[in-house]
């Protein structure tokens, strides 16, 4: 398990329209520099989002639960320091909504 670090970005999804949530998280994550962390705050378990990370980013992240409900879920998503672009410069597989 990774040690939680100070996030480079925090995304609080509780006030974001449900259809915009996942794309916002992926856009924010992609903009992080290698080694940086994103703290995600949600009003439900982000398990479907985790599935999208697993299928679209091929292990190019670490996911640590910081708080597990019942009212709020917090997750730290870290981009490894040695990460390289996942989708290339000019293309995207579409799996992450990016």
C-alpha cells in the first residue's frame, strides 16, 4: 500500500453532475505530473471508476482508499514517478473518456 501524500489536485465530485464525473477525474489525472497525487471525494463508493482506471490505464496508477463511507468516500490516486503517457500524443483508446 502506498503512503498517502499531499495531493497535487483534489476533485470533489459531490456537486458535479453524474454524467460529468468520470471525465473530470480522468482529465485531472492525465494533467498531473509524474509522481503527483489526486484526492477524489465522492458521495458513493467509486468502484465503477476504479474499473475504468483498471481497464483504461493498465496499471499506470496506484489507488488507495482513505475513507470508506457511509457518507463520504475519499481515494488517493497516484501517478507513478516513472509513468509515461498512456494514450500517446495524438490518440486515445476512449476507455477513460478522455
